[in-house]
């Protein structure tokens, strides 16, 4: 009777959107070929239909629309090329993009090919001109530096050389044509005697270059060098680097050949320099003139290139979005199959029940807009596999749903832990991080992220900043609960304040000398909210706070584990499994609360009556000597017989969990499918009531041994987990204590210690160290530590009581969710 009333009460409760995933339906679509593209486009704009891949057995190159996908991929490559070129040119994106009428994909493909060809040609010409400019610039520098070397060497006497001889024969310098062009031509003839080769090389290679020349010519050379006055852009790598001009004097054709090969090996650029000063000046003037002409040509080329890029940039965002959409459409069409007539495409997929009307309207619109004579058939079907899981989330709940999904996606219509994680996760974090000063710092950071939400959501953030920005609302609630718990602990950067009135305790005399030894005396009513500030610094501070936080951790842990077991009841009730309610939920509640629920009761009673009973002794001897007299550890009348009853109930609950369920499932299976071979029975009675020939039945035998072993593992895991999980919640106490002690150390041993010196520099240094320690250790490392521990408590201690997490997400074809990874 009570169970029936409870079920009626639960059935009448209002539904919660996030509590269970949306009801899904499996649908078959039969789409005429002429309507297929437009139908998938409209479904992508709606974003509420997930297609199933009917061509799993085919490679991407064997699918129907592979050529269209390749075309889209090629257009994406060209668009990425344009984007890179625009970024390199430093062009700013236009805040008001130019409106352009819609164009077809073929026209866009033609435009992109034209723009790419134009840009490649412009880049090629620019690179050639730039290389010529750099070479002429190097030639001018070599002319300037080598002039000094040649002038100084004219004053020395060398037996192998006559002063009027040149390294390069003067036969090349005739009156016809430009002297510069003649000098730049290779293959000039040489005369016998002392010769020279001039050029330029990277400064980092000079020592090795000189050593190699010395070895190759056995020291028969004169090597002169001079560093350039400015960084020079290398014609090959286009990087600004330091270079050195060199002039090598040598004798003999064999030495010349070796030196030229070594220059080529080290990447040195050799330039012919005449010894005649008049010709040097003439060549220098021609080089300067050609450099001026090239500068003007390069500037004009850059302006023309930037103009071409600006015309592309005005439409780039729209083109990228269009190509992404088209590629998504053809990727989706590749998941469909042609029917036997080759005139229709057949697709299958999932959609939420609430979206059926919207999807049918979109398909009707696609039929009308494509002027098709045949409509699109929308046919609901039965499906063998489990439906996908879909929750309608918003900016606030999305981060909490991601926390749950990181452990495992909820099974279809399974109770969603995110509903409770919204509150319990930030609260358990705050229990470990409780300090209202640190909480205010986190709150300011969260408010900044929320205030700049629209701006930051459009920017490309690093992985770390993107994670923080995505969890901005989690950070908001964590900071608010941290302020709340900090007020309870009465800690502001570890300093207590008399916020809610005066302390209930006073010193025994006016001197307060014995405050840390004899203690304080209670003179007023209990402090109205949180921990009395007088506990800070008292002789029993650590013992009191440890006892408080440890017991509070146990109470919170038992409450959350009970919530998890209660949610398993809601799951069993929703799926119509009375077996799970009677032989799993009931014994689990009995076992957990007979031991740790009783411990929580003792904690509350001890707090209420101020007893000095030792709870460790009570719990240990409840198992070892349940019939012994409790003595001074008795907290209430009838405690000993209650303990015996609870101990017996806990012992009975273990076989209650283990044995009945496998045998009952076996019995139900044989009654239902006697003499026939059917699928393995699930734990829900709803599945037992399905038709024998329905699509959901798998043709496998019921494996009793597998079911029994699974139940045995589940029972043992729960019994042992009840102990280990309760102990695991003590991390709330441990991390809260560590955070408080670290705050105290930084405050007393850094800030107060520095403030004790009558020196401004020491005070500023102490303040800086305190701020650094607070920001990077307490606000970053401790925040991350408390976050991870709260995560573990939810994933392991809470969710393992009811959450299977073996579902898969609903991933509809949606243009709104397309990113750069989809290019």
C-alpha cells in the first residue's frame, strides 16, 4: 500500500527537462534524388536529426558523392590559402562585410580558382623581384666593403702578382651594353697570377668557412672579412640574418675551382668585383638605380596584391561557411543509400519526438522548393540498438553536463547526474576551498569572464583559457559556495572576523595570559553563524576544527551516497523493474544506513547533547562485542539493542543483494520463453513484456552463470565500496585543513613577518611574496586540487550507485556546430 502511494506520488511529480534524456524515435526517410540536397540542407539548419551511416562497409572513395566531397575539400584548401595570405599581409577583417547575392557552388568554385591563380602568379612575381632586390642589395654591400680590401691590398707586394692584373679579365668590360650586366655574367676568363673572389656569407658560418678554405688551399690564400652594418634578408629563406662580406685572394686555377665549390657548399653568394675604381663606381651607380626601380615595382606589386586580397577578404567568411555547409551536406548524403529504382535515396536516423513536426515541415518545404513531383516519406520504425542520449542544455548547464559526460554519456532515459551536479559539485569544492577572501577573488574572475562572454566567445583562445572560459558558470557557483563556506569557517585569507557579533568566549582575566594554556570561558550565547572567531589561536583550535570538519565530511558523504541509491530507485521505477527495487535498492539502503547512517545519527546526537562519547569505540565494538554494555559511550536510551538490530539487518542485506535477483530473472525468463531461444534478459520488466517477435529481441540464450557472477561482483563492490567511499569523503576534511593551514603559513610567516620590520623594502617584498603565493598556490594549484577531488567524489562515490554511463550522444547534422576541424 505504501509502495503504491509512493509510486503514485512520483508519477504525479512535474517532469524535469535535464532529469532524463529526450524521448527519441527511429525514422526512415525516402527522399527523391532531386530533393535530397535541399532536404539535408534544411535538416542541417534545423539541427535535430541524426542520420545513421548505411554505408559502413564502404570506404570514403567508394561512396556516391565522393567527387563532390573532393571538390569541397579542394575549395576548403583554397580558402585556407587565402586566409593564410591575408594574415601574412596583416589585413584587418572588415567589421561590415560586403553583402553579396547568393551564388551557386559551381560559380564559387570558378571564382576561387581565378583568385588562387591570380594570387599564385602575384606571389611568384613578387618572390622573383624580391630575390633580385636582395641579390642587388647584397651586391651593393659587397661593392662597398670589398673596395676597402682591394685598396689596402694594392699597397702590399706579392711575388706572384702584378698590380695591374685583375681577378676577372677586363675583356668582359667593353663599351657596348651595361657594365653591371657584363660583370654579372658568369664564365669570365681569368689571367694568370694572383686572383680574388668576393661574396657574402652568413655570419654564423664564417669560422667554419675560413677553416675549410685554409685546409683546401693548404694556407695559400689571404682571407679578408667585414661584418655588414645591418641585417640582410636572405634571398632563399627570406629571413633577416647577420651576414659577413669576404674577399679571398689566391693563386691558380685549381684553387679557384676549390674555393667556388666550398662557397657553393656553405651557401655563400659570390659577386664579381672589378679592381678598377672607375668601374666599381659605375657598377655601384647602376646597382643603386636598379634598386630604386625594384623598390617602386615591389611597392606597386604589394599594393596590387593587397587589393586582390582585400576583395577576397570581404567575402571570405561567407565563402568558408558556404563550403563547410556544402561539405557537411555531401558527407551526410554519403550516409544514404539508393533504392532499387535509383530514383530515391533511403536514409535512417534518430530524432527527438518533440521535433517530429518541425522535421516534417522542413521536408515538405524541401519538396516544394525543389519542385519535386514526389514528396519525401517520413516513416517511423522500430530499432534494434538503443537510441542516442540528448539533453537540451544552455550556457549555464552545458559545463556541468560536460563534467558528467567526461565520465560516460548517460544511457537512454537514465537519470542524469548533472541535475544534482549543478549544486553538489561546487558545494563539495567549496567545503575543501572554504575561505571567503579567496572566494571573492574567484568570484571577480568569474564575473570578468561572464561580462566579456560575447567578446571572448568569438576569439580563438588557448586550450587552457578555453577550458576556463567554458567553465565560467561552474567557477561562479564555486566562488559563491566558497564565500558561504568561508563564512562558516570564519576565514578571510585565514584571518577570523567578528562579522555576526561578539565572540561567546572571553579570557579568564584582563591580561589573557592563560588563553592558550587554561583556555577561555564562555560568557555569552553561542556565536550566531559559523565558527566562533575565538577558536582561532586557542590551544584546542586544531582538535576542534578537525573534529568539526571530519564529522561534517562523513555527514555530507553519507547524504550524497544515499542520494545516489535513491536515484537508482527512480531509475528502476521509471523502467518498471520491481526486481531492482526489491532486491537491489532496498538491501542497499538497509546496509548503508545500518552502518554509516547510524554513524551519522550518532554524530548529530553527540552534537546536540554535548556528550563526550567516543564514536570510534562505539562503531568498533558494535562489530566486536555488540552485546557489551556501552557505559559512558551510551548516547541515548535503547542504543545497544538498536545496534544489534542494525548489525543483523546489515548482515541480512548482503545475501539479500546477492542471491534472489539472478534466480528470479532466470525464473521469469523460463516462464516467458519456455522452449524457445531468445535474447539475454535485461534487468527491467519492461523488456520482459515486449513481443517475442519484436526487433529488440536478440537471439541468444540466457546465461545464468554470467548473470550470477555479475550480481556477485556488484554486491561485493557495493559492500566494500560503502566502507571505502565513506572514507574517501574524508578528503573534504583533509583538503580543507590543508588549505586553511597553507593560508595561515603564508599570512603569519610571510606577510606578518615582513610587516614586523620597520623597512619599506622588506614590507613590499613580503607583500609581493604573499600575493604571489596566494595567486599561484592558493588560487590556482589549490583550486585545481579541490576541483579534481570534487570530480572524483562525483564520478566514483556518487555516480557508481546508479549511473551506468554506457550511452552515446545524439549528434545531429547541424550547421551551427560546424567548426574549422570540419573543413
